[in-house]
């Protein structure tokens, strides 16, 4: 009797000792746990580089210029009363929307052209057309600045040779806006090209054959087969490009630095100008936060469309 | 409704010749099946009729009009693809009506045509669904429906059943046959499955290596194949082939196989075969003509050790080896023995074939010296 009790106690202990690592083991084997562990590095990066600075920017935007007093929404009411702010809103929207539309159009046309090339030469063209996108943006924009420079503009030189007008590419406000959009389109169109080319290649060839037999012309195939099949890719590419273009900094900064008369500033460059260059960090933070709700609304509608179509097809 | 004629049609892809000059006449309302192993050029031929591939040489005539230079939409054909090729973003109704809508048919007529086709195919309740929500068999029906609403001169089917499971395939096969009986349209159907070919076709075209091996009714192909390829391709299990030598013993011919097996040639074939005396030939006989010994029917008897036994239910396949070559016999389940046992077989030599290895042609036997499949009684 006396030795049976310790034995049961001992066996109870071992059972508990086995059970604890067992449940831990089971937990570690669960799919959700594994998924979480795999996602953890990304969560750390997002937390450290996006969530923390984002929240910190919100906090900063509620302080006064010397960052020693809480002023609530004071920075925002100040911004709303400034004409420059509304000009930057207008220019940011104009810049992003116009550039994305042209990038999408050029992307879809070139994707079709490249897709119809014989497969032998196709890789060469694909590679060459991607060059604007793979070059460091600040470098290529510098190149553009020399082409458009008020004094040394290569374009103006060419125009002069044929007796054309001299244009203030970067000094005339309207032309400066045009130039910023032009460089952005030049840089971003290859991204659309490559996305659309991939989407085009994923449309089963049989659908086009079926459409030929159904009597569709090339245009009707584009409207009734290609575009509907690519709608999701188009939406996602447009959304992605809209975000990147809206938040663009390098092109405007290198090309015009916001001038002339702040006419080419977008949110990112103006926020930098106010916050870092002029030293009013809370005001700069408030400007940069304006991008967030605008893009949030765009993303909501575009992704909702994608989800709906995902269910249909 | 139209005839389809192919005149010396050739298709070259770069250096390879996929179709090497074929002639084919398809009568109005006929159901013709192109059959052959993969790479034999059958799909290419169909795609040339559809206009999806250009012909390298020769001409294709549909309904009396040379269509070589016409795009698919002007050939008045409809095609059912292997992967159905339904537009995933359109409903079944939109899929079926797409061609008519492009041709600007009045709405009422489109509706009426689609509904009629849907009734024929029993898919009326699916008209508002999208392809994603349909099973494989239903998608197949929609693909056929899309062809029917167009009311074309010719239906083209490109291996339409190969993506379905075995049971559904048999069911859809019957369905296709039924549809053809209702909508009597000239049909060209491509398959690699000889059972599909035999069951569906008015006439079967057996293709091999870009050439037509033989054209004939299923019955003709089965009982009087013209080449060794056709003899071996049509029929399942395939025909047995054994190298043999034709010898004569006191006026009677017999086929001498390796391994000491000699089978007598029926007397009525002697005249035809005599010129091949003492030549090396290939002896061919179908499994159902090698059976257990039976009290009825005539045949040459011999004994062989059983190698493999495959019970199929209503019959049993028995394999034995003659001089290294495997031979399949179809026996009744009660008569089947176990592997290793010696079994008495009977070969019905009236159904034998002799193949000349020089040209791989089956030596033709006049109809008077042949028994047809139906008339087996002596």
C-alpha cells in the first residue's frame, strides 16, 4: 500500500509532464499557428515601418510648430484655410489620375503589340520596354531634367532646328505640370505593360478561337473577351499605380522641386518641403496624412469590384 | 446542311508535315469521326476545316464553296472545343447567344433559338448561371448548345468528351448521338478513343502519321481492315499479331507460327493466299475469335499454358505466349483455367487476317471467302 501511492503520484506527474509539451506541440502543429509564424517577419516589418510611423505622424500632427503644445486639429484647420493646400490637392489628383490613365492606356496598347510579335523577338522587346521601369528613378529623372532644362533643353534645340516654338518645359506652370506627368507616364507605363502582358497570356487561346467562330472581329474580341477576362488585373494594377503615383516624390522633387510657384507640388513633396525643409514637422505630418483617406476610399471601391468578380468568374 | 470535301489537303508547321495530303468526302447530314493516335493530324484537319489553321496546300470545300481563304466566321460552322471554351464572365444564355448577338439578330429570335437549344439539351434551368457554377457535363452541354443555336452548315467537335469521367463520357456520347438525330447537321468529330468513333460514326476515318489509313463504316473497319495499323487500332483488346510462314501440306495451306503452333487456313481462302506461299507474313486474329473449345462452331484447336487471367465479369481474358509474343483469348468465365495450367483453345480461322510485312497491308480476301461478323454459323 505504502509504495502504491508514490507510484500513482509519480505516474500522474509523468502524465502531466507529457501533456504539457504535447499541447504545445499540438498548438505548434496547427495550421493557423504555422501561418502566423510565417507571417510574423512581415508583421514585424509592417508594424515597425508603417504602423508605428503612421501613428507617430498622427500624434505629431496634433502638436504646434515647436512641438511642445497639443493643439488638436489646429494644423488641419490652418491647412484648410490656405490656398496652396487646395492647389496641392488639385495637383496631386490631376497628377495621379492623368498619369494612371495614360499609363494604363499605353500599357494596354503596347502589351497587345508585344503579345502579337512573333515569339522569337518578343523577349528582346519586352526587355527593352522595361528599361524605364528598372532604371533608378532619380537617375532617369535627372536625364529628363536635362532634356527639359530651361536653358539647355534638348527638345527646344530640336524645335529650334525646325523653326518651332521655345517651350518653358519646367518654368511655365502648365508645361511643368505636363512634364511631371510625362516623366511619370514614361516611368510607369512598363509596369502596366508587363502586368497586362501576363494577363493577356493567361487568357486561354481557345476563347479567341471560339470567338472567331462566333463571328467576332478583332475589336469585338478585345471588348467581349480580353477586357472582361483582364478586369481584375486592370483594377488591381490601377489601384496599385494610383497609390504609388499619388505618393510619388522623386520625379517632382528632382524635376521641379515643386516649382514654379508651388504649382507642381504633390502631397509628398509639399509635406517634405513644409516638414523637413521648413522645419514645421507637425504641419508636414498633417499634409502627408491627407493621402490616407483619399487612397482608402479608392482601395475600398476597387477591391470590392475585384471580390465581386472573383465570385462570378 | 452541307457537304464537306477535302482535296489533297496539306498542313506544314515549319518543317514538320502534320497533314500530308488527304482526300475526304463528307456527305450532307453525315456523322464522320476522325480517329487516330495523338499527333496523327486529326485535330489539325478539323482546325483547317474550321479555318483556325491555314492550309498549306489543297482545298477545302463546304457546301460547294471553296473556303480556304474565308475566316472562320464566314464558313458557317460551329465548333465544340475539348475544354469547352465557354466565356467565363458570361451567363449560359449570354454564352449561347454571343454569336447571334454579334450578328445582330433580333432579340426575340435569339431568345427563341437559345430556348429551343436549351430544351434539346435539357439545360433550360441553367441559363442564368455562369460556367463556373456548372459541372463538367453541364459545361459540355452548354458548349453544344452554343453550336446548335447558330444553326450552322457543319458541326465540328474536337475531342469533346476527353475531359469527362468515364461514366459521364458514355452518357454524353449517347447525348451527342441523340442531338445529331434531332438536328441533322453534317458533323465532323475528332477523337482518339476508338470506342467513341465506332459508336457515334456513320463513317470512321482512321488517320496515322498525317495520312488517312482507311475510311469506312465501323463494321467495315472492324471486319475488313486494310492495313495493319487499322487492324491493331480498332477493337479492344487489340488484335493479336504473330509472325508466321505460309506453308502447304498435301494441298492445304496453313500458317506456321513460332513455338510449334500451326493453324490451318480455311480452304476458301487458299486461292487468295497461295501466291504468298513460303513467305514470312504476319498472322492476325481478334481475341474473340480465340476461345475455349466449343461443341458448336468450327475452329482449329491447340493447347497452350495459361500465362495471365483477367476476369471481366461476362467474359474472361486469357493471355498465353507464342514464341515470345503475347496472345489474348476471350473465353467464357466458366471455362477459364488458372495461370500455369494447360488449356485447350480454339481459333476461328474464318476471321483470320494475313498481313504482308513489306507494305503492312492486310491481304485482301474476296467477299465470297469471308464471313461477316454477324454470320458466324458455318
